[in-house]
């Protein structure tokens, strides 16, 4: 068991598809928790006692701590992106052991979303290797990276936590380590120091998500404290990772400008020169969802006092057709400009890759 696994994960039940149990990765995962009850399931999407039942709101965190789902990913597809990454790689996991109040994944999986690990990692890795080879060298620099094709490998989960559950993340990072034309990328809110032993040779970009301490204490549940994330950046750079930061989500509280200024000062005071020299960031303002708002009222209403501010928000239709809310256009554009100005003042070496 990785040394960073407790107390975030105390797996006592593994809901498993038969096909996943037949694969080597599935057998390896089960062996990590020999005392866990194995519960056979037909599909990792259909487990009423885990998600899809409103009564589970009261057991939200407990389910995340104790339950693990083991499945086989049916659709192994790489999608174009163009924002944070050039491509979104097939997920090797879905869901999260953490419980950030603004997380979009529960909108699709129901009222709780423990981690589902996909056991068909070999199929996923072969697909990615073929996709990378087909791209060839990157001829035109863009906001994702000037030289390499960037693949986000953690769209629906947190890879730092996933790495405590299986070797899936490390297998993909090894693939990119041996690939001179591409690099892996994932955002994280958890400091997993086991990753420092991986020797990624600059082919893996870790994006630590950061926000002001006071807001994080309310919204970032079961995550690594903000100062711990900031302090880890130097170590990850020294270990061969490219490290960027996500200023995300930006939540417009009454004192948000002063709070972000203090965070930028802490970042500047902590990073060593090599970390500063390679730093870049993404700025993402909060997007929320009425269904998630209703769920949150059942387990963490204090967070909704910060997240749900209808007087400042308007309806937004997302790329996947979901109806969300975001800050009103004029308010949002002014906040983005204000943050970019603050970054230029406090962190002049930090390139803003994109902001929205």
C-alpha cells in the first residue's frame, strides 16, 4: 500500500465488473485490499447503493472513503481540446476520493462518486501510443505548449489520488517519458509525494490547483492544504516534473482581490528560481450548476453561500449540453482582467496560458 493512502482511502468494499477482475490490473488492485468485500456488478455506471440515490447525500464522504469501483472502459477515445491540452486522453479512472463542493463530476454520476478505476490499462496505453505516433512532431506552437502535443490524462479524476489505487497513472507517465513529441498533463489538489520517485524526465506536467486559503477551507474538502500544495512545487520541479498552477476556480467573494494578492505573495516567496523560470498558469472562474447546488445543500450548505450567488450569475450552456451558471459577462470579464493585472504585478515570470 502506498504510504500516502491513509486516511483518505480506507477501502472496505470493491464493486467489480467480472471483466475487470479477469484482467491483470484488476487482480492487482484487488490484492491491495485483501480484506475488502468484493461486490459483483454488471456495470460501473449502475450501482444504486453508491450513486444515483438522493439518500446517499448524508453518506457522501463515507462512500468516497470506503468504496472503490473496478470496471472496464468501453469507449477508448482521444478527443481534441485546445484549451489546457491539445487532447483529452481516455480516462483511466472516474470520480474522486476528495469532495470539492464545486466538482462537476457528481453532476453526471449522481449523489456520490467514489473512484472507478479502469482495469484495461493496456488497451488504453496502446491506443494512446498509436494516437501520439499519428500526430508526428508539433510544428506550430500554441497555448498548450510550444513544442509538444499535450494530453490531459486526468479529465474526470485526480491522478495524484488515482496513483494510490493502481499503477495506471504511472504506466501512462512512463509512456510519455519515452515519447519525445508529447507530454502528459493533469491537474491535482492532492500532494502525493510517492510521485517524486518516478523520474518523468520533463514529459509530465503537474498542474497544482490553487485558491485563497479561506475559500479553500470551505470548498476544498479532503484535499491537501494550500500551503502544502505550494510548498510541493519546488520538490516536483526538482524531481523532473514540469509544474504549472491552476488559479481555479476563482470564486468572487467580497474580499477576493486581497485574498488572491496574498496567495500570489505566498507563491512568490516560496518558489525557487528554477520553479519560477518554468511556471505558467491557467485562470478559470467558477462555473456552477443548479442540480449540484441542490445536492450540496444536503451535505455542505456553507459552501453554497460562496458558490451560489444568483445576483451575480447567468445561465451558461456548456459544450456537453449541460445547463450551468457562471458569473455575468461584464462581471466575469472585469474579474479576469483584474486577475491578469495582479498576476503581472505579483508574479511577472508566470505566463498566463489562458483565462476564462
